[in-house]
C-alpha cells in the first residue's frame, strides 16, 4: 500500500495533468475585424471564423469595429485580456498607423502577438493603353 501523502501527491499530479490537458478555447472567441461588414476583410474573417468554430467546437464571434484606419479595433484588441480568446485580423494599415498618427493608445508591435499570415495580395498599377503615361517613375508621366 502507498502512504497517504504519496497517494495524495500522485492524485494531485494526475488531476493537474488532466486540467492542463483541457483544450483551447474554453469559451467563445471574439474575432475583431477593423472594417465594417461587407468588405473583403469581413468576408475573409467570416470564412475563417466558420472554420475555427468547426475546428475548436467553440463559437467564433465576428466583431466589426470599423473606423480610424483600424485604430478603434486595434485599441479594443490591445486592451482585451491576454487569454487568447480575442483575435484581430490586421493589414498594412496596422503597421502604417504608427507613422501616420502622432499618438496611438496601443503599440502595433509590442501589444500584439502575430499568429499567422492569412492572405497575400499582389497589387498592380494599371492604366488604359491610350493614356499618355508609361511608368510611375517618369517625371512628366508622359510616354517617351
């Protein structure tokens, strides 16, 4: 037979292991989108949220907080408890806002932890072939 304190210690370690093994998330996840409903980022977040809900077996709630170049949403996310149950999808404006605004109520690098790159978008500058320009670098903008 084992001594009472040894059995108690073994039981405590076993229960702690079970508690630590409980899955994430423990409650619904708030997915903040820094743009109003209906845009590309909102659509992407809704698709991702649906997939995360299926995978995690917990509801992922889309919370659109448009305005101020994403600063409203970023501030809400930065002030949320750091328990992993609040996430935000950000884009280029998140990085640019530090140089565009003289004062932010959050720091875009220190107050956030990157989780994953979700999408990569290629952008192009195009003009009608009859436009009198050949490239954005030419000083006059005229075709040579």
